C-alpha cells in the first residue's frame, strides 16, 4: 500500500523568502506524484504533477518540485513567497492499481510573516 | 469550461440520520472520486466511480455508498450517521487516458453531525 509523509506540520516564512516543503512517499512502482494547495474553507487546487520524464517539474503560481527516486521524495519549492501563499499544502501519490485513488499526506500549513 | 461543483455547501445532521451529497464533474471528465477530510487531516479516499460503476474503494464501511449518473454527476450517501462522520467531503473528477490521474476537486461539502 502506498503512503505519504509530510514531516513538517507548520512552517513560518517571511514574505520574499524561499520556501521548501518536504514530502516522502512509499510506493512499490513508479509513482504519480502531486502537490495540492488548500486555502481555508476551500477545496484543493492542483499545483503541479509528476508522471514521468524530467524530474524537475514546474507548476502554477511559481512553484516547482523535484522528484528524487533514490530518496523517495518530491519536495515543493518556491524562490520567493508572497503573502497569498499562506495556505495548507498537501502532497499526494496516485496508484493506478487501486482505481487511481490518491493517497494524501497530512499536510503542511504555511504561515507568511510580513 | 465549468469546474467541479458540489451541493450543498454546508449541512447539519443528527446522529443516526441519512445524508446525500451531490457532485457535478468538470466538463469532459467521466470519472468521479470522493474523499473525506477530517479537521486537521489530509483527505482520505472513499471510492471512485467510472461508467456508473464503483471502481475502487477505500477503507470505509458499507454505509458509505454512491451513484454515478449517465451525465457523470455523482452522489455520496451516508446512512446511520455517526459523530465521526463530521468532515469536509470532497468530490474530484478526472478524464480518460493519460489524464485520468489528474483529479480536479470541488469546493467540498461541510457535514456536521450532532
């Protein structure tokens, strides 16, 4: 069975500083990996995805993520954080063998200081 | 192109009652997945519907059931509500082929069981 771990429950960053959110997954085959963002009281918005190919993927809102198979990681980064990036971020792994269900991590809440 | 919509937005029910939540998939998408997100946690997969049949189920009891209609919209039914069923219920739709792993979420239905 697949699993996702997001080691950081909360992260506080200053506006303009860089941001890195950690994600580690467990899956027996090549994973499909996703990052979603959730603003308070809202649904999930897809930031970016990795299916295959280039291990550095670009997403919306200036985010990027790097797939490292040797470390079973898919960390999310942004060079310069804006106040509007304050939200909860979820990493997820997709499993074709299980009806394409997504397994999510517990999330990382990002607070942005002015 | 319309996104995923869900109704109602909020719902309050009493323990033991039954509830039906509704979801309209994004235009062009034929697969609908349902997730439960308890407060402070990541979403958990309930089940997925494809071509009006269940196509994968998570670790949820049979009192959680669903339907998919010919227009690809879907319902989630929960019988004999328990206090622990209080959560945000998210619907996600996805397309076919290589894009079937990209799931797009609706805003959710907040269910409170008292």
